[in-house]
C-alpha cells in the first residue's frame, strides 16, 4: 500500500511534539499546514507566478514562443532542491537531472513567505507553526523516500507526487494545469487586476474618511460613464466645431469635463473641448482613477497587514505571559516538593535516632560501676607507660632511618667528588700528552725543513767556497737534547742555531760553510 498523507501526518504526530506548543501532537495541525501550502501554491500558479520552498521544490511556469513576437505558451514546471534530494539519498545523476533548470523562459518565482501563508491562507496557524510544520513534513517525506518505500502524495488541484521505491520522486500535474501541452490558462486570481496587492481585505470604517474603500472602488467610479464616438481632428487651418456637451461625470481627476446638470436645470459647460482635448481628458481621468484605486488597495492592504501584525504581536505576548506563568507555577510546585522531601528526611532521621537509642538501651553492658577504683588506676597507668615506650621506640626508629639516609647521601657525594677528581686528572694528562706530541711533530717538521733548505743552499753555493772534497754535511738541529717545554708552551725555535749571542740571529748557508772550513 503506498505511503499517503494520512500516514505521514500520523507518523509526525507520534514522533514530534505538537506544532502549537505543549498540547501534544496533532494530525489536524499538520493537515492545516499542508493545506495552507497548497492554497499558497494554487494562488501563485493562478497569477502566472511560481513558488519556491527552499528546502523542498520550485513550482512555476515556463513560457515558450513558437516564433519571435508570437504569444507565449505556458507549461508547468517543478524542480526539487539539492537539500531535498540529499535527504532522499538520490544518486548524483538523479540529483543533477531533477535539479536541472528547464529550457525556456521562467515566469517570476516567489519565495515562500511564512507570514503571508499564516495570515492570508490560514486562519488558525501562526508563522512559527507554518515554518516548523512544513519543515517536519518535508523532512519526513525525504526519510520515507530515502527508505525506498512507495509514496503517493496529492497536491490538491495541482497534481500528485509519486515514488515507486527507486528514490526518484516524480510529479504529475493535473489536467487543469498540464492539459493541451501545458497551454491551459489558470483561473483568474484575486490579484490579476494588475497593480493589486497581495493581501486584500475589507477596509475598516475608520479608513472611509481617508478615501479608502473596500474592493478598491471609489465613489468617483460608481456611476457609469458613457462615451460617444469622437470625430477625427481636423487640420489646424480650420477650427473644429465645438462638439455637443456630453453627460460625463465631473471629478477632481478631470476638471475639464462637464458638470452633471442638477434636477430641473440645464447643463452649463465649463469649457469647450475639441476631439483631441476630449480624448486626453478621458484618458487622464481613467488613469487617475486607476491610480487612486491602486492607492486605496495598497492602503487597505497596509491597514490589514498592520492589524494582522498587531494581532500576531498580541498573541505572542500572551503566549509569553502564559509560558512565564506556567514556569512560575512549575517552580513553585518544585519548591513545595523539595521542602516536603526535606521534612520527610528530617523526620526519618529523628525516628532512626530514637530507634538507635532504644536498641542501645536494651542491655546493661558495660557496667562501669562494677570495676574497682584501684584496678582502673593501675590499668590506666600501665597503658600510659606502654604507650610512652612505643612512642619512644618510634622516635628512635625514625632517627635511625634519618641518619642512615644522611650517611648514604654523604657516601654518594664523596664517591661523586672522587670520580670528578679522577676525571679531571685524566683530562689534564691527556692534554699534556697531546701538547708533547704536537711539540715533537712541530720540531720534526722544522728540522726537516731546515735540512732541505741547507741542502739547497749548499747546492747553489758549491763553487764559492772550498773545493769539492771539502764539502760538509749541513748542520741539523738536534731534538734529543732540547730542554722540556715551559708551562707557557714556548719552545726554542728549531730553525735557529744556538750561537750564544743574545740576538740569536740565524746564519746563512755561506756563513755556515765558511765557519766550518775555518774550524777544520
């Protein structure tokens, strides 16, 4: 069996609270909300406009022309919103297909006005009730379609929404809107007169003095106005004959027209009009009457809307007052209940204390009067001595433990200090060994360099001194007999000969060879 509106309203009434407040769920309220939506939709379609409910769908008309300049033909259109498609769990392809805009020119689309729906299309609901009710209905409808159930939801005279369980809803318009290829003309609505207001109610008696009348008609337009054929205007060279005075109603919108004759008196023309002037005066009067009619309708709409808004405010204030009073009553009842509970707890404690006293008094143990006075004193003295001994033992134990802990800490500190000293000595020895090694390496390097220099100088100056048989080996700085380095790290230069002079000027290769020859 397909899922229908009755089942939808029943499920909402069971799962949700009532739309009106704390009275509980009601199927009639949801039905009234849905009927208000259908009346709103039907009114918009009759006026060649669409209705856009943001969380559900767009319903409207699409105009198409067979050729440029031809009268358009209208066909109904419905498109679901992305939010509703996501709530139904549709596939992405179905979402793109159902939300795709139609081909053709869209008629004007009106956003759903919850205030207008509650005031004009319902006499029982408020704006908040329409909003929450429609949201609950659309949400439940999306859940049912998402569950894969078969759905048939009627939309009154507009059409029917169906779903075969494939999560892709389909909408079929009724013959009144979809007949003849979508070119059927809807019935004339209350606002098809062009320039009429969206809300039109009877004007109150207080507005009659302002020139505002019910239905948009003023006393100026009550009497019929007869127009006679007007002759074509003649050339400017000849003055057109003055036409006979016509029996037209005189008003402030057309001061140049004839004043109607009084009973028993002849007509007195206020001006002689030509054909063109007469047509201008008639067109001006009609335009002014239409403008006044539109102003009267707009004023009536403003007054009705103000009254409805004032009534809505009064109802909201009354509901707030009722809610405040109900909160106060609930708080008072809760306070009374808490006080009663406190009193009951106190009484129960008193009864329990009485029972405990009676139970303790049921036997005669211990008997304090039986014990002798001397025996009790000795017992108390022994207890005191034993307690003092135990306390002294605890103090000695605590002191011993404290001293042991201090001794362990002192031993750890000494061990750590000895380890630090050994580590520092090891580091100093390592640094000394490194300095000795560096000094020996530098001395060796300097000795090698001096030897190479002396050899090169001897090679270069061999023809200057002595003969070839009198050549001597170059002088080399001995490193075995060098004094130990001082604490500042200074060492005698390996590149200088120890000549005994205070200047310690190094000798050249030629001087060295000459000196060696003189020694020999």
